[in-house]
C-alpha cells in the first residue's frame, strides 16, 4: 500500500511542477500571484539583526520544509520551488528564509551590495532560532533543505542541534570551498591578513559589484545555471518593482566572508562524524564553487548519509554540459529527479 501511495505522490508532483515550456508566462501568471498572497515576516536573529522569512502553510500540515539559500540569493528566487512543493501531495508547509546580510534581511555593513558576515556561526545561530520559533508555534518534523552556502549552514545547524532537524536535503553544499588555482590555506592567509589590517569589509581580490543581466548573452556567460528559462527568471527577480520584494542586488564576497566560509568548512569536516541527522546530498557534475570530494568525505564519516552525483553521461545537455552548481535552477529532468528522490527520502523519515 505504501508503495502505491508513493507512486501517486510522484506522479502528482510531475503534473503540478512548473516546466520550461512557456515558463515565463506561467511563472508570472501563476507562481507570483500565488506567492503574493503570503506575508513576508521578520524575526530578530543573533545580535538583533532582522531576518526575513515567508511560510506557505498548507491546511492541516504540521511538518515544515525550511529552505536555506545560498550566498547572494533571496526569497523570491525560490517561489517556484515553494509552489511545486505546496502543490504536491506532500502534507507539509514550506518556509523560505533569507540569511543575514542578503535578500530581504537586514544588511551587516553600510554597503548593501557586498556579501559580508562577521562570523559564520551567526548564520547557524539564526537558523537554529528560526527552527525553535517554528517548534514553539506547533510545528512537528522540520526538514532542512539547503543550497551551497545554505547547505553548509544547514549541516552545521544539524551538527549542533540534531534534536531539531528530522532530515537534511542538500544541493551542492558548502563543505569545501573551490579556490583554485590557489590552495585554501593561501586564500585563508590572505583574507585573514586583510581582516587584521581592517580591510575585512573590502571585496575579496577579483570580486566586485553585480548587476542583473536578463539577456541571452548574459546567460551564455554564467557558470551556475543550465536552464535558460530559470536563469532569466533569477536575473529578473531584481528588477521587480513590487515594494514587498525590493532589494539591492548582492555582488561579490568580502575578504571576511571568504575567511569565515573557509573556517566553517573546516569545522564541518572536523565534526563530520557528529552529523547524525539523515542526510541526502545532491552533487552537481560541473561545479566551480564547491569541492565535490568533500561531499564524499562527509558522507563517509556521517552516520546516515547518501549522495547522488549528476556526473554521468546521461545528464549532459545538448551542448555536452553536465548539471551546474544551482541544481534547483536546472532543467526539468534534473529537478524532477531531485524531487522524486527527495520525496522518497522524506517519506521514509515519516513525512506524510
């Protein structure tokens, strides 16, 4: 009986998910009006920073999927993700959440277009507090989904508070930072030196401001997303004139952010055996942001971890390119496979 229920859920998801055919019209006419019905709220995180979140609550649902986004990302970028989950047969609420210093949350330094953090542990403390708030409001099982930096934050939160997290579903998580051609130790030394001489809030060498470029030419230059439709949507997010979603487009990382990201990566690896929360990692086949081998290391050391890599020939697109870093912004076939495997994973952990 359980097998037939699961098959029904997967078929239901395939029929409800937004696809790349006529994507722009569907996103603007269905997803955005649906998302606008829900209110962006805020709570105070570490050091009193105001952090934005939005919860899409389904009638009768007690479980919650919390999405922990990557660096530079924001709540509106994952409206499609929330829409797909909400309209599946999974009985779960979905919460999107913006980390301090980005998206709709309060910035950390005076320049709103720099990606900065004073201490990576603040990210973890913030999301732990958010989970505690959800628990205090009557939520049952909490499932953390995390992309890139947000995946690293989710891992660290589960290592610290396994009692709060039922399961982790991660996409290209930051377990080890890709710094080639330079070794991590050299980059850490440079960023620590800059911080020592009060230059931590300056851009890391090679980083700068970013401006959206929702054009086909802009798409060809990007290294993180294969789906043209979804890439154009993410670029256009920042041109929205809706006051509830207005934000400054976040650019490159500061020296302090890079230093702290490298430091957090070491802590995650050092405490890999402390990850007891059931974990599913999805790994891009073509990633220039994180180190895939560190995912494998984490899974080997963790108590209950499985890994799926999109590194096989069958996953290449017509240009011979494997899935890139932003897996939830990939083509329909990749997203559908991710959701099917993730739903099976969560069902085994007790989600209805």
